[in-house]
C-alpha cells in the first residue's frame, strides 16, 4: 500500500498539498479499519471530514469525528485502536497512539512518526503526521442518521449524520465555538451556497446549544437565519481566511471566503429581512 501512496503523492502540487493527500489517505484507511472492527454499528460519522468524504467538500480536514449513537451495540475504543495499529504495522508503518478518555468526548491521536520524511514531505526524520479520532459518547439528541457507501482510496460503508444534521452541527460550531475557526465559516459558505441543501435539523441544533450553555433564543424555522446573521455581523474576521487557506483544494480560491459572500448566501436561504429575537 505504500507504493500506492507514493504514486498518489506524485499529483501533489506543493508540500502542503502532499500532506493533505497523505492525511486523507490515512483517514480513509483508519475508517476502513473501524468499519472492519464493527465500529460503524455504534458510531455515526460527522464533521468536516464526513462532509468531504460523503459530499465532496473542497477542503481537506484533520480529524475523524463521531458520535456514539447506538449504545445497544458494544463498542470498545481501545480494541478498535489496537486493530488500527495492527493493520498499519503489518504493512510496515510505525504507529503511535495517544488516548484521552477523561471526559464524555474521548479522543485518540494516531501518529505515523517518520512517514512525512520517508515520503519526502519533510526534512525532519522523526516528524510524525497525526490523525485525531474523536468520539462524543454523550451526543445531543435528535440526529438524523443514514448510511452511505463511498469509495475514497478504499470502499467504505459509512453510518453518518444526514445532511440536515450535518448542517446543524456546523451551525452549532459557528454559534458556540469559543474561538474563531476559519474552516467553520468556509464550510458554512459551502452549505449555504447550495440551494438544494436541506434546512438544519433544529431539534438536534437546539439540544446541542442547550448542552453547551446557549443563552440565546430557541431556534426555529422563522429565526435561525436572523440569529446566524447577527453572529456573522459581529464575529472578528481577523485570521479567518488564513486558517482555512492551507486546507483548500488547489483549484479553490480562499478569496471567496468573505463576510459579504456569507451574508449573501444566507440571504438566499431567507435571512434577508429577519431580525433576531
């Protein structure tokens, strides 16, 4: 499989692009091992990487994010990580795993020390490329779930949040994340610019907001655009574009990500004249 990876990296236009291609390949392989370990019976894929793998978001992502949706199916995170390590080590990869289980959101960093150097992406022999795997074991209620088969380096059958629930998750991040993350706003522009994308799953969104101490109004079909409009007007735009630029596909211009374009896309969803409560 390393020969396949070397061939894949021949298409890299820059070292940053090469790292993105490498990380995405490793993400796909990790997803395949989770699938083989039966994790998809319990977990639902969500977040930016899910959006890219399932719907072609034109930016690369760093993490694999899941929610634990089916507690009736036994799932052991440590067993799944051991399976991931064994599969990669069998192919000659060096693998490190750092696990954090101190909260309801459990995470693991799957590291590949020396791989960027081996593939001529780094001059540092010991540098590691890491993929974070994160599982919310106490997710907010109300997610819509579906299963999709995709082929991205390997064939994957992914249990995941549906389109309305994925948008709800992104709105929650935009409204409640304690710092500004440009990738959130790029993803939001991508969502809102698609007239066929369904409205957010407000049941899930409101449960998520309550879970994280939201002090604003309950969101409804009538006011969610206005609440989002207010957030976009008030957010500091400093650093937004710089955050997302390294993760964009080479053909995508970061200059498209402006507050004005976001507000224009939101107006297209019915948010032109609404005001928040």
